[in-house]
C-alpha cells in the first residue's frame, strides 16, 4: 500500500515541476509570451493551497480510499485537458483541475498510510513517501527537457494517463477504505478565509522576484493573504470544528515538525529553482544536461529508504533532526561554491550525499509529526502539516529568487544571474535551513521513542508471550 500511495505522489510531485523546462516550447506553440506561461505554474500552486485544507474533512466524510481514487481521476483528467489545451486560459484552467486532484491526493494518501500501518512500521512506510517528494523536483527538469526536445511538450501531461490508470487499479486492490464515522461538519467560513489567504499569499510570493507581476502588486497580494490568514486564526479560536486545527501546535512533537520543518523546507525548497538555473545560465548547460547532473540526488534519497529506521533507532529523533539539519544546510551552502571548472564527479558526489541527508530529515520530520497524534485528530493533523509543507516549499522558491535579486543590488552593473549572486543566495538559504536546528533543540531527548521502540517491544511480546 505504501508503494501504491508513493506512486501517486510521485506523479503529483513530478508534474508540479516537469512543466518548468517546457515553458518556452509551450509558449511558442500557443503563441504566447513565455513569461505569461508562468501562470500555468502559479495556478497549480493556488489550487493546491485552496483545496488542501478540505482534504482531511473529505476523507473523513466519504472515505479515504474513495477520495484518493477520485483525486487520481481528477488529476488524470486535468492532465488530459492540459495535453489538448490550445490556449493559455485553457491550459491555466486545466492546471487548476490538476491542482484540485493533487490537493486531495497528497494529504489523503499520507492519511491512508497513517491509519493503515502499524506504528512499528510508520518510519519505514513514511520513507517511501519521502522518495517521490525528492524524485519529482529533481527528475522533473530532466524528463521535461527530454520529452520536449525529442518528442512534444504535450506528452509531459499525457504520460500521466497510464500511471493514473495503474494507480486507480492498485488503490482498489490494496488500499482499505478507512473513514471516520463521526466526521465533523465542514467549516465553510474557515475554508473561504484559509483558501483566499493561502491563494493570495502564494500568488503574491510567487510574483516577487520572478517577473510575474509588478512588485507592488505582489507585495499587496501577499499582505492581503497574511491578513486573511490572521482573520482565519481568530475565527478558528471560536469554532468547534475549525478547518485547520491550530490547537494541534500545542503538541511539542507536532509543533517542532511544523515550525522547524517549515524553516528547513524553505531553504531546501530553493534548490529546484536555484540549482538548475545556475547550471544552465552560469555553466552553459542545457536543460537536459543539467537535469542529468541533478538527478543523482534522487539516488541518495532512494538509498535512505532502507537505512532511515535503523539510523533513527540508534540515534533517536532529536539527535537526527538536529545534526541532520546542520549537515543538510552545509551541503546546501556548498552548492553555491560550484564553478564551471568544478569536476562533475565532485558536483554529483555532493549532490548524492546531500540527497541522502535531506531525505532522512524529511522522513524524520514526517514521522515525528504524528508521534503524539491520536486517531481522532489524525486527519486534522495531516491537513495542517500538508498546508505548512506546501507553503514553506513555495516560500523557498520565492526566497531563492529574491535572494538572487537582493545580492545583485550589492554589485551594481552585474547581471542578476551572475555566479557570485548564486553563491550568496545558496548560503542565505542554507542559513534558513540551519535555523531549524534551534527548534529541534527544544524537543525532549525521548521524542518519538514510541515510534522506534515499538518494533523491538512487539517482537519481544511475540517471542516470549505473557512475560508482562
């Protein structure tokens, strides 16, 4: 079941980035300016932001397997519509439909896993979900460049059709339709405030530093989004069943995963934007060749999948989260010191190990978030954590772009995409990820111990029954 969910999440993660390298070809085919095609990226993020908060309620109300299969159907339908789009508005609308499917697919898939897997297998199962989260952003530019160069850009969407069909079949066979028989009513006021706030904030942040809109407009949108989210915070305090239950942040392990994890993801979220851009504009590589270099990070992520449970059992969550955040930040910062003369084997080696440590951190964050969450609060916790992840990764892209422009101000007359600016942008984003370690320092020494000790305890009970 973990692999079934992971395959669906890979499809969603891949599609969120694969379009980036194909924008010039799509713009030429649709007779549009390439800058305008960035609406196809932001519309997807906005759709995710609006509908993710309602995913937990939908899973409780109609059944997780039912919603998960429906999400795959909607996402696949959106992919077909993207592939046949002949105009920019048509493509943007199709991407919104894709975002609706993706918004339900990601958190509901994680919820299915959390409710169906024994706690002793939670870390191991969640490691499968970390792989597509890293594989998608890294393989997207490579696959998008390859398909666009040697086939046609429309195939980057049509390849989702057979994957979606397989996902529906596998979900029907292997996934149990778990649901909450006493689902709470949908918080419509909260849905509107939260959706409007997240959409405005993400759209505004996406426009800062990326040429999508005037910076004044982007700042106003982001400011309005913050006000709407603040209004939601006040609203959530006075309702019995809030859309996003902010009271969950009073739980130490969940709060550390959300707050520390968000800081970590903001820094790491800049990699899919900064690294390919540096390799292409600074090193002169084309999209396919740069993707061939960055792809090696996914190999490190795959290697982590089998080692994460053993590492966590040996060192514990707190130490892994602290030291791994430091290591991940160090690798992120060193990427800025790559030059065109740096041997490819050195670049790929650092990306390989960096992919491993980042994947281990993501697995640890995803697991400890639910260490103290009971089944009644599981869907609410998944929704809140998913929104925080989406917001922080989007912030990472905006922050990476803004860092490039910000450091360019210190070197008048130089191009924004000069290698020197990339160096300090990577260092700045590494500092953001490093700050997450301060949050993890506040965790108790035995945080998440039930998740890593339950397997051995269960084994003892099976081998020597009745000893307790």
